[in-house]
C-alpha cells in the first residue's frame, strides 16, 4: 500500500543567486569567480552570463507573489557570498545583508519557509586570487566566518540551511573537466580541494550546532545512482567502483567522516589521494548533518572499461541529442547508454525509478532524513501567441518523480521535502537561457534583451494542484 506524504511535507522549488539575481555590480556586491569566468571567451554558452540573469534582485516580490498564489511551502535560494563580504571577508556590506533580510521577510510574510544555501558556487574572486580559493585551508576560516554571519543574522527566521551545494559537481567541473572556474584539469588538485571542502563543511555544521541554531543543516549532494549494464561480474564490479568513486566518496564523508576504502586505495595508488593531517579525521567524524540534501536528475549505467579505454568524455552542452561522449576511468568503468530509459535533449537519462532506488540506498546506508533539494527537467519551452507554455513533458517528468518519492516513503525513507529545479526559468551555467527548468517562464534570451516578463507554464498549475492535494493523486 502506498504511504501518504507527511502533513508537513515541504513542497518547494529552488534557485541559486548567480542564476537568478542579476544586479551583479549593485549595492556594493563584489566580484565572484563566475563573474570573471563568463568573461573568458569560449568558456560558456555564447558568452551568456548572469549579469542581469532574470533580475530576481529587483523582481523578487513579483516572484514571491507567484509562489504564494501557487501555494509553495518552501523556496530554496542561495546567498551570494560577495554581497555579504565583497572580498570574501572583512566588513559586512550592510546593503547586501539587507537584500536577504527583505527577501526572507517577504517569504515569511507569504507563509513560505525560506531554505537558505550558503554556497552555490559563486566564490569571491578575491579569495581565489589571494590564496587559490578552495585549494587553501585558509578558506575554512573565511567560509565559517561568512556562515556564522548569516546564522546570526537569520537565526529564528531561517530553519533550513544547506551548507554546500553539489561539492562533487563544483570540484569535478572546476578541477577535473575545466568547465567551471577555476578551469583546472588535475585530479590530484581536485581531490585536495575536496578534502578541504569536507573540512569546511564539517566546521560549519559543528558551528551551527554549537550555536544551538533552531533548525536543520545539511549538504546538498548531486546523487547519480549507478547501475551495471548487466550481470557480468566484471560489469557489476565496475558499477560498484563507480558508486564508490562518484557517490559514496562524498556521502560517506558527510555522514560518517570516512572515505570509502577501495576508492581511497585507488587514489593512493594513482598518487591522487588527499593528505589527511592530524585532527582532520576527528573533525570529519564529529560533524553530524541533520539531513542529507539530494539533487537528483538521473542515473548512470556502467560497464567495465579496459586500461586503454575511454577517459573523460565531453558533456552535451549543445542541446542536441547524442552529442555527449562516453566517459569513464580507464581500468575501471565507463558510462554507457541505458537502453531502458529515455533521454532529454541534453542526454540526461530520465529515470524516476532511479530516485526511488537512490532514496532506498541512502536510507539503508545512513538512516538519515533526506531533503530533495533539486529535481527537474531542462528542456526547450515554447511560448504561444497567448503567452501560454504547454510543457506536458515537464509535468510527466515531475509527476513520475513525485510518485517515486511516495514509493520510497512507503519503502521506509524519511523525506522532508521536495524542491523542483527551478522556480522561474534561469541561467543554466553552461547552457545559457535556452535550457529551461521553471514553472514560470521568463522572457529572456541569449542576447539578454528579453522583456523578462513572467508567464505561468502549464506545470505551474499542475504543481499547484499537487500541493493542494499533498501529492495524493
Ligand atoms: C545542478 C545545479 C543547479 C542547476 C542544475 C541544472 O547541478 O545545482 O545550479 O544548474 O544542476 O543543471 P544545468 O543548468 O546544467 O542543466
């Protein structure tokens, strides 16, 4: 029998500062690594950037009014570190803090629970220049100071906090694939950066608990559960290696403070393992997140990859099906197409059942409540002459995922809430404004000269009903 969603289930939607706010030089904001990176020719889609984004900075009241009308229970957003500390540390920029006070007050006034992400990738450029950002342990103090400033400012107002958004993504794309700032391709540095980010994450979580903050805190992990292509033991082992290196490597450290053994040994063998200093282990093991945030988009299907096999392949940033390249780790695994699922135009595999599988794995392994902090479908949307958007593909995607969550709850998972990605359309880091995720269409294009008018998509009304019925149908 299918369980019901809990009465206080947080039906929500998410965004991130750089992708929605715009106003990149306003009210004393400092420059972030993304503000710089998008200015390097050829780095991002047609040099599209978030200078203006969808102007949420000036239109947040209009956006929140739409949330209220829809019945949204929670809105997940991130704070731009550079608005609070333009150079990463030092004096608080009061105007920056004021903006988030206004945003949070407006949400609360409209009965929407604010969910605040401390770090969604827009590192202050000053810290990158000064000591290499995440490559230096100096960042632990600066990040903790920034987080503590927000804890003090919003104590009692914000009850849900996300520490780091997708550490696995910003480190892999930043230090392995050179697709995100700082544009490095070096596995040793990638794992070193991760170790430091784990320490910063643990420090901030401990701080939150030491301060007796009312509410909950946890990291958001981009979880792509791994399957084996078949029952050939070689392929099964390859899938386990992939799960260890691509998933458990992060989740085990968040939850247990321990690196998975096989993965750690592999990294030691390659000479890529991070240095663990005295006291690190104790710190990692001491931090206890209140929930695990999961961003779920797809699964990955794997098979054995010979030593002379494929390495890092290309991601699809074209929006044309079939333009991604096979990728993997020679001698271990490679990711292959799953013949049983469909793909989006960006080659992301559509697999609602995978969300149920992922939630079950997390529940059995860690016994921790999960907050689904992102899930959604990036597609082209078409605005009709009557300003309507018939995104039935998105409704199908989301409703199948909502159903999978309900099944996982029936299986025994504790799920606190579900945030779709995204609320309004917004900037996709590497795909510009053409790849849309929102319930609310924003008239913005690659030249960034759209009117920025907001239009409700069909999925907006669909979700309104889901919330009303608490996911019953
Ligand atoms: C996640 C990020 C989001 C968002 C989403 C969609 O990894 O946390 O910020 O961008 O993915 O990704 P994309 O824009 O590449 O389609």
